[in-house]
C-alpha cells in the first residue's frame, strides 16, 4: 500500500467522484494536503534540489488529465493510451520517466477517468477489427490501483467491449483484488522480470522476483492472459549467469499451464543521463548502469547498447527462451 507523506491536489479535482474520495481519505489519515493550480507545474517541488529525489517519491499528486491522444503502436499494443496515472513511487535506477519528468517522476493520479474512457470508447467504435490498448505506458497500474482502484475499474470497463482489450505491465505483486473480477478475457497482464539480484539492487522499491512470479500464477489461474516482460535487459557484470539463473527459476516456478501459453517481450535498457545526474545527488552509492565501453549515444541525453553487443545478448536470451520454454512465443525484442 502506497502511503504518501503529503498530497498535492489540483484545483477542481475534488469536484470529481474519485477526487472527493481521495480527498476524504487523506484528510481522515491527517495527511498534509496542498492545493495547486496545475498538477504539472508545482514550483515548490520543481525548485527542490536533485538530492530530494527520494523524498519527492513519497508524495502523491492528484490532478486532472487535460487531453488524451491515443498513439498508434506496433509492439506491446495497437494503441497507447495516456491513462489514469503517470510516474511511480519506486526508484528503478534506469527509469525512463526521469528523462521526461526528471526528479519530479513522483506518482500522479488523474481523477477524470470517465473523460479518459470516452477517448477509448470513441476509438473502439471506429475499429474494424479487435485492438489491444496499452493502459500502463506512463505508470504501473498495479501500484496505482492500490491508491485509486482504477485498474479494477478499467478491467470491468474493457470487459464490456466487443473489439477492445487492455494490456499492462507491472513490477508489483499486489494483484489479489483483480482475481475475482469478471474480466471476460479482455485484459492481459505482462509481468516484468529481472534476475533477483538486479531487482534488489536496481529496481528498488518494487516487488521481488519471487513475488512477481506468484502474481503471474495467480492471474493465470484467474483466467487472465499472462506474459513475461524481460525489461529492461541490463548487461551488468556476469549478466549471462544472472539471466540464465532467472530463466531456470521461471521454468521451475511458473504454473505448468501458463508455460504452455506464455509469451515474452524483451526490451534492452536505454539509460538517460538524467538518471546519472539525479542519482549522483540522491543515491550516490547506487549501481552505475552506464557502461560507455559497451554503450553508445542514442538521441539526446540517452545511451543504448552497441549493435554488436545487443545482437550477441539477443541470441543468448532467445536461446534461453527456446530451450527452457519451447512452447512460448516472443512478441518482440527491442
């Protein structure tokens, strides 16, 4: 359960049902509630130094999403939906959100979920064939759900669509409230995994690998389509053994039926210099993930693995999947 130390609420958010619900909850919990003009422009937070990054992660921002523009996608889904949250409470050292929000990558939740849903419904009405909607591109919906219940709400909304399905990826194991929902097969979950040591030292504040695998099994036994999202692949020292051990653990721990229907997504790490700058101040003892010996610049302020390095690692990952999960498919590698 995410328990914020302070709540910043955009003016007007309390006029929505969800906004009033959250306001009443945090008042009862005696949390500091600060009213702001715009959830995206909070000077008293923007002006804090990078060393306050961890403190900022304990804040909750409640706002109103102003516009929803669905974006065509060809990887995890057909359409990317700017949904009911952005940011996160965890401290993953590679977090791509830091490249957009910098130190202000705290959890923001949006209370006008009905307005957001209208954009999905309009797109759904124009569909010629079934389409998959990514609802977790800017946040972790399982984390957000413990604050708003919006993932439960969305699953039940998608259950009523004829041609639309939802998908989300998560690093959190708190899925129990999803298990009894009448999802009608309209929602799929991608459980994000990494070797246990990387989860512990790099994906700080998220669920352990063991907890995530248990969540995958729970969702599968409740009728959800479940995939494994290896994201991101991080080529640290001795990475081949770490990932081989991870695949061994997945092979021995995932439900037998799930392994027969499993699909994988493989995403290699892109590292932003924003992370390097923030972590130098806020987490100076954190693992350094930027290895310029095997990485190259990728656009402005980002690094990715060199082509030959990535291709070699891709082969190893694909061979692991082929040998240990012969019935599984790989949706994409990027």
